[in-house]
C-alpha cells in the first residue's frame, strides 16, 4: 500500500446517517443496559466503517530489505538471530517473526519464555532463543518448547539439566558471559568462570550450543569498550576450547556492532573459517539484530554505508485547522505563543499513543511535503502543528510524525533526539491503542 489515503474510505459514504451515531442521552440514562454492546447495533454490524485518523503502518517489505542489507554488510556464513522481543520493538512480534523466519534467520530472539511460548503457540517451529534471564522454575517449559536459553548462572543451568533429564532430552544452553555489561551472565574473570565451567561440564543433559556476550557501547564507534569486551570474550572462548567445549554458535553483535564493527562477529571465530559447509558443526558467528532490522540506526548519526528503511511509519490526519492572531497561546502551560498571525493544525496524536511528550517544542511533522514545527506541549491525545508556512494544508491531510510517506522521510531517530531519548523507546511506546496498518508484503 503506497498511500495510506487510498486505504481510507470516503467519510461521506462510510457514515450514511451521522445522526444515528449520536446516542440519545435520555434513553441512555433510563436504560443502563444500553451501555452494554448490542450485537444488533449498526456499529456492531459494521455499518460504520472506521476511518483511521492515526496509524502506525508497518512494512514487512522494509524488514525484508533491512535483513538483506544487514546480511550484505556481514561476512558470508554469518547467521542472523532476528530480535523480535517486546512485540518486535512495537512492530508486531508475529509479523516480524514471520518475515524473519521466511528470510532464513537461524533464530528468533525473544526476551522471555512467555514470548517464546506465544510464538510456539501460533506455530513457529524454528529456532527460538530467549535472550533475557529466566528463573529456574521456567526451565521445564523452556525445555519442553525446545528453546535456546541464555544461561547466566548455575542455578538455572542445574534446573535446565534437571528438566532435560526428566524429559529425556538435552537443554539448549547459550552461555551468557558478562564481559562488562553488568546485567546478567557468568562473570568472565577466569577465577569466576573457570570453576563455573567445571560445574557446567558435569551436567550431562545440557547441550552447550552457544556462547554469547552483549556489548555496552557498540553504537559508539569511537569507544574502546567494544574492543575490550571482544578481547575479554575471546579469553572465555579460549577457556571453553581448552576444555573441549566448542559451541555451535558464537554471538555478541547487535545492531550497533553491525553498523560500526561489522567484522567483530566473525573475528570471534578463530578456527575453521574457510572450511564451513552445512555439515560443519561450527562454530558459526551469529548476530543478534534488532533495531537495524526495523530500519533504524543505533547511535547518534546514521551510517551512510548501510541503507536502512524504516519499517514503521507513524502518521495521522489533520483533524482541524484554525487561523489565530499573534500572541496566541497554545496547549498546557502556554509554553508556545505565536509571533505572527498563524495557522495551527490539530493532530490527533500524543503521548497516549506513544508520541513522546518530551519532544514538545522540538519535533516536527511533515505535511504536504513540508516541515511543520510542533507548537506547545504534546498532550495525551492532541498535538498542534504550526502550518503557517504550509498554506495549502487542509483538514484530512496526512501528517507524517516519523517513518516514510511516499518520498517524505522523517526518521524516528530525529524524534528520539528531540525527546532526549533513544529510538528503541519511541518505537516500543507506540501503544496498542494506535491502529496498526499493514503494508503489502
Ligand atoms: C542481549 C541482546 N542482544 C541483542 C539485542 C538487540 O539489540 P539491537 O536492537 O541494538 O540490535 C538486545 C536488545 O536489547 C539484547 O538485549
């Protein structure tokens, strides 16, 4: 669907008799039952077509293209784990998982056993990796669902081993090594990891199929941190090798790494580089791609060498336009006053739908191909745009808040900067109350 306008029905034909949409307050009071949805009502029967006034449009094609772009940037034979946690950063977990699976990603990465179960429930039988910490009591379900599990302590490892023994199988363990992130994982220091590894090797129902770490500053190309973490992770890999443990998957890279340190994943694989074939048990480099898959650049500045297409577009229709005089105060606390006779457009969007309040006074919308600054505070459901310099703007026009609309592009990174936050948060916050439109694949 190139143009969301084309998906929007004609309001005239949609509402045949607008009067019938107005409830009679008298009858509503007399009959409290009228508050209960009536399946016979014109609305329930779908007589009124809803016209989206605000939408988050998701493009599976953009996700596909981004996965291809990511692949082309990485050395051959690097496998991808598509990070679809947190409802695929607001894009819709099932949709993103379907695209990623059809593009041959080795894993879908989720944050919890609950998210993994939701994918299994709807039939995803591919590799699923839980990259968040699990609790020991979840081991039984994790094994039953055949999940790869980030394992960062011996209690969870023991629980996975017990569950796998009971289920007469082996648990898929990805050893999570803390090389500096400081959240969870086995400490990488040899005096800590050595004894832990000795204990792990006694657990006979674990399949140590992965070794992983997570970078803290991969979105900052100047930082030494990624190199230092890589060095520390490599020492752990040597310890594994010295004890004869050769995990099939070695992974550390996220989107920042893909953009700024594309060779890191591969450089972690020390042996057998050119000998891979499908029968080779590995180790294979695996990259966990989240943000980049959704077409968004991590870090402060876009990296021109990797072209990413935003997969989510947040847009709305102008609900009202008013001409106002100089000195007119707009929105809560009157933080904005017009400095000239102005035209103000009312946009039905706000922080209640995930558009960040902290972008007040800084972000812009694109209307009829031109930038319109937002005026005054962004409120829960209403935001005002100054369209004085877009004189042709009309009620019903599309206002692009971020993403792509035809040839217009407004990156969510820009909105995040205006709000003093990161694009991850803006995307995730596009709430469930924002209608989703799905572009054709
Ligand atoms: C452990 C882990 N790996 C990979 C990712 C994906 O990161 P990105 O979205 O920057 O690619 C995340 C995201 O939070 C993560 O927590």
